[in-house]
C-alpha cells in the first residue's frame, strides 16, 4: 500500500509495474501533495507493518523495552536515514520527545551522575560534615537540571533555525514537524556521551551527522543543503554564547576600565602640573 505522508490514506499500486499512477498529484483523502517520492510504503493484508520492521523498534508492541530502545539507538547511530523512512510524518511529536528525553536521562545517569557523586564524596571527605556534602550535591543536581533544560531548549530552537535555512535555500518537502522529528530522533546519538573523556564531543558530532542524514531523507533535500542547514544551528548557538560571554565580560569589566582610565588621567594631570611647577621654579632660579 502506498500511504499519504500527511493523513496516512493508502492505495494499492496498479498494473503492470505495481506503482500508483504518476498522474496523481493530490491525496484523495486530504488533498495534499503526494507522489512516488513522497509515499510511505507499507505491506497490506495479514502481514502487518511490525512483521516487516517498517516501524521503529521502540514503537513496536512485542519484545523487551530495553532491547527495543537500544535497537532503535543502534539504527540511529548506523542508519539514520532508515529511521526517517520508518517515522510517519503524521506521528505525534510526543513519541519523538519521549525517545529523546529517555536518551538524555540514560546518558546523564550513566555518564555524569557517578562522576559527580564521586567528586562530591572526595570533596566532603576532605572538608568533612554532612552539611557540606548536601550543599555540594545540591549544586551538582542543579547543574544537571540546568543542563537538561539547556539541551531541551536547544532541541526546540535548532529545528527552527534548520527549517528557516531550508526555506531560504529552496524550501522543503514537509513542515517544521518533520524537521523536529529529525532533531529529536537524531538526539539518540547523544548516548555516545556515556563514553569517558571523548563522549561529550563525540555525542555532539554524531548528533549533527545523524540529523543531517535524517534531514536529507525526511525533507527530500540534497546533502549540501541539509549540511548547511544543520550546521547553522550549532554555529548560531556558539555565536550567541560567545557573543553573550563577551558582552558579560565587557559589562563586568567596564567599571574597572572606566576607573582605571580616570585614575590614569588624574595621574597624568598631576604629572603635568608637577612638570609645569618645576619649569616655573627653574625659570625663577635662572632669573
């Protein structure tokens, strides 16, 4: 069955090649654009889509949850374009958000929490006291919460930047929903963050690479356009962070700079007055 990517209405192929008529440009159900490069293909009859793995493992009903989750993560890491081919356009975004948030929590729990607890224990063993331990642990948990909030905000703003660049450079096949799906499912690559030392950088790079491939498949754009649009988000964030940091430094140091300039001017004025007085004394002595 060839299903509309917008409303999931399906129709069978026609003889002799088993494909829908190429003359059909609009869905019979919702009236939106369809075509051979847009249809979502699924088997019909007694053979359900789960039997042919046409949906992501995490969304299938059979099997262990952990096995289904890590199978989905493996597909994201190795075959990101396959992920987008298995995600219907009309799928609720909450499904993608659940997968993304689950990945973040697992990454935090296995990668950052043990290291933070260890550092907290070492610090308090030297300072002593349960109060110090509670304070340091509170600060650490606050940092984790702030990191989760920052990443979620980034996952909300990044699709907006990507979609804006796609529209400027020639448009896209689907709406912002499809771009957001690519970002959230591509976020499964952040599981690499559990690797010590190189996990942080590796997770960011892998997330960008996976998202780029998903944008290519999901929005039907070229690799160059997808790469430019995907990299625009991190570049925008880096620019804002660096710019904000420079502005903050300027705001903090501006009073000190002003005071230093004022002090330097006062010293210069005193030196000029001293020089003038010495010149007058010299002239008087010479007379």
